[in-house]
C-alpha cells in the first residue's frame, strides 16, 4: 500500500508544477495533508494573491487539466479508481457535457508525466445511474452516451435493472430471514404487490417500514422471524420517491433534521 501511495505522489510531482499543486489544494483543502510529500512546494501566487486558475479564461481548462492529472496519477499506482455519478436524469446539460468530454478526452490530455495510458485505462471505472422512464431518447444524456460509444475512447456497457419478480423477493426474504421459501412465499407476494410490482427501491423501503413498525420481528420463543400477513397487508407505502424520502426524513431526530436543513443550503 505504501509503495502505491509513494507512486501516486511521484506521478503527481512529475506532472504538476508548484502552482498546479497549490490549485489542487484549493479545490481539495485536505489534499496537502493527504500527500505530505508534496506539501513542501511553495505557494506560487502573484502579488495580488490571485492564482492563474482564478483568472478569466483559464479556470475551466486548468481545472479539467488538473483533474485529469490527478486521476491518471491515482490509476498509475495499480489501484483501481471508481467514479460514481448518481441520478443523471436530474443533471443539467452543462454537467453532462463536461462529464462526456472528460471521458472522451481522458487519454488525449497533453501532460509531461510518464504515466502509461493503458495502465490508466485499466484502472478507471466510471459508473452512472439514471431512470429510463425520466430520460428521453433524444435527450442530452442519451446523446452523450452514444457519443462516448462512437468515440471508441471507452468501453460502454449499459445495464438495465428491472423490477424484482415474486421469486426474486422470495429468495431475498428467505436469505435474510434464514427461512425456507415455502415460509416466505406469501409475504413475498404481499411485498411484490405493495411495491409497484417489485421496484427494488420500494421493496427495501417497505421491508424496513414493516420492521420498524414491528410487523416483522424476531421471536425468541420460536427462534425465528414472525409476521402476520393480514397486518402486513394493511401497511401502506408512498407512491413516489419524493414522498417516500419526505416520510423518511420526518422520522429523523430533531437535531439531525435541523442539521440536514442547514447542510441543504450550502
């Protein structure tokens, strides 16, 4: 691990000048603490205290360049890097365009580091998730995904996560409760019917709700999980994700709720 860590430091040191390192620290305040071997570099700023990254016309390209260098350095150490982008259906066109450009141009960046391109390509995995029903075929997201495919600069795989069947839910509940399928089949049928015919997100939330409401609980006397299907059948679940999240947040402790409100304004 330490060998890989020093390799990352070496690659960043070779690819970024002292001003670039300072700018990485501006973007990520704890960067200097994470890489103490590089923190001895001087802080190159002009007399006005403004770095070149803050000047009009250079900021976006400079940030993109430094982000490329940082990722290539991390990948070069033989440790895989995962970037995850969730709920892309809500992303603005500009953000989607920047992400696609980054993927397409990732291996084309002109830097002075001696980082193997093939090593970088093997060490980086980008995962993006979105809801098909909320994305148009002619929309920006699908167009950018097709653009990445056609560029040939990255291997693109699209995985569709469908609804869980009754059999899937039966297997899930049986595995978690350590009970045979014949015991959980009726409960699984109720869960399937209550969760938009097996929506994975709703299935998890519904199971959590019946546990929190003590409709599904472990019996010490019988040494197994117990439930009443008639009672579970009376449990309701929200129709939409927003309403479901609102219900979940409303159950948080008051102090945690106040903190969440403040953080949401940052």
